C-alpha cells in the first residue's frame, strides 16, 4: 500500500510506483480544510467554499487521467491492464450531520464525472469504478 499526499510537488514521483496490472486506487477528496494556509492544524475543520466545491470535478478528473495514463504506460500485458478506482470523501463529522446538501452535491459531481469518463474514449479507458 502506498499513501501519496495529493500535493503537487509529489505528483512527479507517483507514476514511478503506480503499476497497471489490476491495481486498486483510492482517490480521497477532502470536503473540509484541516489546516490553515501556513500548514497549522485548525481547531475545527472548515468546509470547502462554493468555489472550491466547483473545482472538485476538475481535481477528480485530474486524478482519473493520472491513474489512466499511469496504468496505460506501466502496463506489461495489454489485456489485463485495468485500474480499479474507489472514491472516498473525507470530511468532519459536523459536515456529515449539517451539510447533507453539500455531500449530496459532491456525490452528484462524482457520479457525473464517472459517467462522463466512461462515455468518452472507451478504447483508451483503463478505469473501472
């Protein structure tokens, strides 16, 4: 099991360890901020803003493309190259109880992104959800 931080400075190293032979990938999407801009832990998590939520689809697409490319380029045997993607949402308990509309919206964003992903470039797609 490899746990990669999603920070952009580590992205270049991810593909060195990602392999395509029936791998399982877990993409974790944060719905709250747990640290301030300086990196200090917050006393209580802060939910994402509306603008940040709208960027979630782009971020999710980025990681799907990343996994798809890594799976294709690191594939040893073409017929068995499939990446199985599990998507998880990470948020504070208070958001789970009070932010059900936010969570529903994010689930809809994820579902729409997955459907769009499956409907385009099916011959180049290596991802199963």
